[in-house]
C-alpha cells in the first residue's frame, strides 16, 4: 500500500484526513499554520512520529510569508510560529522535537539571508520525513525477530502507516515480519473513544493483506485468558528516561493484563519519542480532550444522557516494570531501562 500520511506537495502540506477513514481516503492540502494546527488538534493528522513532521512543516508555514530581511525580526516570527504549533497538543514528544529541530537549524544559520534560512527550515522538515521512513523500517527489522511463525499479536490504537510517514512503529514490526514470510494474526483493539484501532489499524492492515480481527477493548482479557494472544505491541507518544511510557489511553490496561497472563508486552518507538529530560512518567503531561468524545460516537451519535459528566484523558502511562522491551530504531532495549536506554540510544552496546 503506497501511501504517505504527510508530505510536501505543490508548496503545501498534504495530509491524509484520518477522520474520513475508513469510509473515504481523503487528502487535504494545507498552506496556513492555523489550518495545520487545527488539523493536529482535531486529529486529522495524528501519531507521534507523523506529528514531528507536521510540526516542523507547520513552523515553515508560519515563516514562509515573512517579508523582512533582518534576523532579529525573523527570529521573533520564528519563535511565535514555533510556540503556536507546539501549543496544539501537549503529550507527544515528537511534536516538540520536530519544532525544536527546525528552530535549531534556523538559529545555526542566522547569519545567512532570510530566504536561505527559510529554505533550510523546509529542507530540515523534509529531512525529518526521510529519517522517519528509515527509522520505522529499522524498528520493523529489529522487532520482527521477536515474532515467530504463527504469532498472534494484539495491538491498540494505530501505530502504523497512518501514525508515521509511510510504514509504522508497532505495526511496522508486523509488516516486517510478514515481509519475511511469517504468518501473523493480529487482534486490533477498537480503542475508544475515537476508534483508531478499528477505523485506522484494521483499514491499513487489511489493505496490506495482514490477517486482522478487530475486538472491543474489553475483549482483550478474555483472549489472553484463553491463550489466544502471544504478545502485545503498542506504540508510544513519550518515553521517560526510566522507560515509563505514555501511549493511547487503554495501553496501561493491556500492560497489566499482559503481566498477569505472563504475555510479553512491547513498546515500539523511534529515538525521537524519548524524552531523557524527564526522570519518570509522573512528569509527562497528559492531554485532556473534549468529553463529547466519550459521551458519543465520533460526534455523530450521543450515547449518554444529556448533562452527563465525563473525563477524557487521551493517554495513560505504563510503568517501565510492565514493559518487556522497547523496540527502537537503534535496537531492542531491555531493562534496567535507566541504564540501557542511554547506552543503546548513544550507540554504546
């Protein structure tokens, strides 16, 4: 399936409108930072690695129309654009990493003409997209070694093509295993409240010919108890220095169930998802979203009585002690995480 979640086409940011899936495959062309920020907030584009690229391109949209010639004025515009895009969502580390990458690239070249600096920002954003495509394939290659012939893999949310540029992290592991001829059975949790598992993961897995069955979120424990799940693989939005991992709400449930049933629980994420500036998951800011996502189904049908209160955290944090290993583009990291994360990410085996 040859699709790209996000791209730069005809001087615009082109994204797949993920709210339209699985009924329609719709592309949106965006040339205003306000429209891109809205697309991030509304989850028309989503997934931690994809948000890194989207954020970088968003900063470029914010400065490309600047007509001044001096660095001081341009710097103010750059910082304003960066702050604006970074305020879209608070949890995914990649979003902030993408903003920081392009700002740093500009600052390193502040003595050059503004037109040249703009091009440097755009080139850096394009570089982020190329790097993501490569890093996901490395994740897939490392992770496929964990999958045996006939493995039954359970996953949550969408950490595939639609969450990255064109391959995936957790689902990239599955795609890589399948490309090596292994038969894999996938159970995709629907992932309430926005159903990324059923709408997105099932859509892309089935289009790539992977054997996938969608399940209600509360079916996972029954499958595990029945011996029908061999492993769980999930993506990540931010990973602390000690290995605590924030991912879509419901991931923690699966990690606890996996530990009880003695099933390996894996996280798959690129180096850009790690935030070594925070010691543990207690410091990860969890995004709270519109309660109407919980009291209804995709804003189309209300399922709760009028006036019902709801809380809607977008993510939860899985403690490192429940994670069997973290599959990265630098290799597979196992505990003790506080030591081994730094060692493997730095290239010291």
